[in-house]
C-alpha cells in the first residue's frame, strides 16, 4: 500500500516517483462524481480520459505535482460532455486550493522569485496569485477613515504618498506615487471622507491641491517638523559654505560640527556647549545662523495663536542679516507662500508626530525592499498579520470628559461621543438615547445588543519596524 504523501482524503495515491528536486505523485479521485455538471442527471457514459497535472504544496523541501487520470463524460440526458470534477482544486488554476492560499500568504514575506523556485511555477503565476490575494485582503480589511489625516511620503524605489491616521500612529494606505491625480482619486473614493477634519502635510502643492479639491471642509495644516527642519537646513548651508573656505587644519577644529549644530542648545552637554561657543566666536556667520535657527524654533514653542506666531515670525525675519539671508531663503519663501496653512497649526496643533518613526520605517523597508515590487511592499505594510491597531488612541492635548458628564449628556438627549465605551456606557447609548427601564434588574443588566464590529485603524508603524527588524516580516 502506497503512503498518502498528499494528506488529501479526496485522492488515493497510487505511486510516488522522486527526483533530486521533485515529487511526482500519481493519484485518482477517491469518490468521483457520477452526475452531470450541467443538468445533474446521472445517465453518463465514458468519453475518453485525460491526465491532469496539479501543482501542490512543496513537501520535504521538494516541489510536488499530482498526476490525476481524469475521465471525460457525456451526459445522455442533455448531450453535454464534461471533465470529471477534481475536489480541493482551485477553479482558476491547475493547483490545489491550499497551494494558492500558501502562495498568497508567503508573498507577504518572501520574494516572488524565491516562491517560484520552491514551487516550480512561473514567477508571473506567483504575481497573479499575489494580486488576487491582495484583492481579497482589500475587500476583507476596511481601515477607519481618520478624522486627523496625515499625508506624507516614503521613498520606496521612488517617492510614494503615505496616508496615515495621526491619532494612532498608523498607516492606512500607500499610493504608487505622489501626483495630484493619484491623491485626488484616492481621496474621492475614500469612505467617510466627509469625516476628515484636519490634514497635516508637508509643503507639496499636489497634496494641498488634492485636499482642497476633494475635502474642502478639512483644515490643511503644514506639519511643523517640515518647517523647522528648513531652519536646520539653513545652518547646514552656512556650515558647508564656511568649510569650503577653511584650511585642512581649520577644518579639523570643526570636528563633529554638523552633529552639534543640529542639536538644540538646551540639549547640548557641557563639552558640546563649549565647542559651540568657540565656533560662534571664531566664525560669526555660523554663530548668527545657529542663533536664527534657535530663534525660529521658539516661534513654535512660544506662540499660542496665529496672530502671535506671525508677529514672532516678522520679528525673526527682520533679524535675518544679509550675510546669512541667502541660506535662509528657502525657509522665508516657504513661510510666505504657505503662510495660511502654516499658521493653522497655531490654532489647531495637529502634526505628524510619527515623522521620526516613519523615517525609521523607510530605513528598514529599504533594506527589506531589494527584489520586491512596490505592490508587494505595500501589501507587507498594510496587511501583514499582527500589524493592525484596533484601539483608538487619544491625542495628548484633547481633554477627556468625565464619565458622569458623558452619561449626563446621553440621558439629556445631547448624544454620545464616538468613544463613549471608554466611559463605561452600555452599547444601547450609541447613536440614540434609550430610556432606562424602571425595574432595578433591567438597570443592572441592559438589553443584549449585537457587539459592534472591531474597528481597524491601520498598520501600526512601530509594530512594523519591530517585525521587520526581528525578521518576522
């Protein structure tokens, strides 16, 4: 008796041939159907045979193919001919259902080429299965549309637009490029787009124009990190220009200057502060640029309104002396051209606080990305097991109401906040006000309600980084 190497009850293994790389398994259907696939009649006569080659899961490190001698039937009732149906075989492809599923799952972890090598299939076939698998995942997972949306970019092969949920430090989508047409199309088809209140972004016109076109009621806020970074860039321009004019000996006196100059003055240790003081005395333009950089940071730290911010900026701008004004030119132009959207921050301090996490993700993804297409990298980020966040995070500056206040508002008919479950309110308070039953037992045990589906806020950036760095992704 031949051992059933397949572990598929629907097939009886007749013999197995083994080579250095492959298993060739010859089998027959254990319980073949005896009815017509068209009319369901059982009056069938044989109409020939045909050997089908079915691909299956790799076994013991070898590729595996099943050879099934299938019968062709002709129905005496309707006259149609058909091939004997093979159970557990994928309808679209000559392979088992379990192999199709395995390839889809593996495609989120490995390159298409390596999977093709393990299965003996063409790389194009692997890619097509991957796309079908991703389409199924797209239909299965629906990420909550964020009220506070971030639009940023990540460089994977080339710049890609990243859509994020700011409050949860999660990614909800990645777009193939950062063109206005692509972003407009995404936003237009976004479910619940009218719920978006704020959109934080960098100073990239296609992002701004897309949001203004599709989400006219959303407040655009230029991410402060992208603005203050330009002050650091200005100091770097002055530093590089100065170094070009120095002798090798003088340059050695500026060892680690970039690292020190990019730090905030309050974060310098004693040695760094001493070095900086010497450089600023010896190279006045460098000292001026550093002071201007620090002064620009204080605009964001000290202003508590758009009016205060623009007043602080005007004072800062007047202090930019001609000797370094060219280096700060990009920052001055950006603040002028994007002023309304930059000032929105001082009224609504929404920011892509995950920027550094996103930069870390870029670094690890670039290491991982060799050999992967953008579609595969996007799928890894969005759909890998264990990366999704299901609990709503609360922004630090939003004041949380007390439970008794939420309950009081509900009873008075004012409605219940979206996150009222955090206050211990029973499910029936969601969406409407339900009068409390008079008897105490009913008060203690509210009527049974169908549990609300678990919300999915997207792929957690920090979890992604951990999984990639540990080799699990």
